C-alpha cells in the first residue's frame, strides 16, 4: 500500500496556503537564482511524460476492478519537493494538502479514482505500483521496464537536487549578498 508520511504537515487551510504562498513569492523574487531549480523541474516534467502513460496503462488494466483501492487507506502528503515542482513548472496547485480528513480516505479520491491531474499529485502517487501492477509490468518489454526504473531513479535524484537548489538560493547568506548588491534606497533618497 501507499506508505504513510509520519509527520502531518500543512494540514490546515491556513498552513497549506502559507506553504504555497511562500514558494510562489520566493520564485518571483529569486527568478534568476532559481533558474537551476527551474531547469531541474522541467527535466522532471519531461521524465514524467514518459512515466505517466505507463502508469495510466497499468491503472486502466487494474484499478477499476480493484476491491481494495490503495487511496482509501493512503496517508500520503505533499512535501517541499512536490510544492517546488508544481510552482516551478506552473502546474495546478491543489486547494488542500492530500490525505484523509479524519479517518476517511484521501480527500482527493473520487468515484473514478484520483481527482488530481497526475502532475499535481504527491510524488509517491506518481510512481506507486501495487503488487498486482508489478505482476503486469513484468510482461512489458525488458527495455521498457529498465527505462521506467531509470526515469524514476532520475526523478528521485532531481527531487533532492531541487530542494537543495531552492534552499541554497534563498538562504540567508545569499539574501544578504543580494541586498548589499542592490542600491540602498535611503542613500538614493539622500543623494537625489
Ligand atoms: S494501484 Fe493497485 S491497489 Fe491501488 S487502486 Fe489500483 S489496483 Fe488497487
Ligand atoms: S492524491 Fe490521489 S493518488 Fe494520491 S492518495 Fe490521494 S487520491 Fe490517491
């Protein structure tokens, strides 16, 4: 089943809004500094373009007849890399953190499956393959299976790098450098 995230975060409307406002503001402020992160997010998007059709194939073959849908028990949450990816590649950002409200199923589970577009789902929901699907995947050509695994491992690495680039770009030392490089508005007023 989809594994559980142990730390519940951004669960309330206010914290979710703040969590999303912050990167959206920072991405505007640090446009050029965040170019490396943006390029990585675009690379992730291209890799996901390869991964998603295969996931859709597997879901089409298995999910509609599933007697125990994984999303009904999932406690999956969006993390920082998910938010950065969505903001950097202009994906639709969901209105609330994923996962259950109370003890029910994930709030995004609809009658036909997940209500979110694939690129706006938490990372685990984009790659999780249940045992039934794993069996099915073994019948795919070996080269396709290898490419699929390779794409996932590249995306995992890019997610780590994305967080690293973001934290580095908006770090306090970088902010201080940026401030000292820009003209001091007080000084500008006095000399104008
Ligand atoms: S991914 Fe597997 S466990 Fe989850 S709903 Fe589809 S068939 Fe069921
Ligand atoms: S976000 Fe979508 S895919 Fe992920 S657990 Fe919730 S309903 Fe399932």
